[in-house]
């Protein structure tokens, strides 16, 4: 199964720190819109800290794919709201 990260820019997808920062940026954005910034940001931080010492490359790849999936889903959601079009296949 190909990696979901191919949908993200390579410098972001291959770098965990940049992926973490982008997730935090999205968390701040979502939190401001829903008035729960601290909660959403803490959830992102908690997930990254929980897996900080993971050494298994397959598990790390799965975690990175999950983070990438979350970013892509949020970007699609925002694009759909702005354009009024549905981009998802369902």
C-alpha cells in the first residue's frame, strides 16, 4: 500500500518535526474557529509525545501516515467549504 504522505510536499512528509509543526498550526486554526484552542493543541501534542520514543520503522510510518491523513482531510474540508464543491468520492 503506498504511503499517504505522497500527497504532501516531500520536505513536510519526510520530516517529523515539520509534520508536528503543521499539525499544531492546523490545531490552532481549528481551535480558534471552535473556541477550544488549548484542548485541540494539547491533543496533538499528547499524541506526538505518546509516540516520541517509537523505534519500529513500520509503526513510525503508520503514525506519519495517520498525521498526514488528518492534515489532508482538514485541507479538503476547508477547500470544500470555500468552494462549495465536494472533493471526496463519497
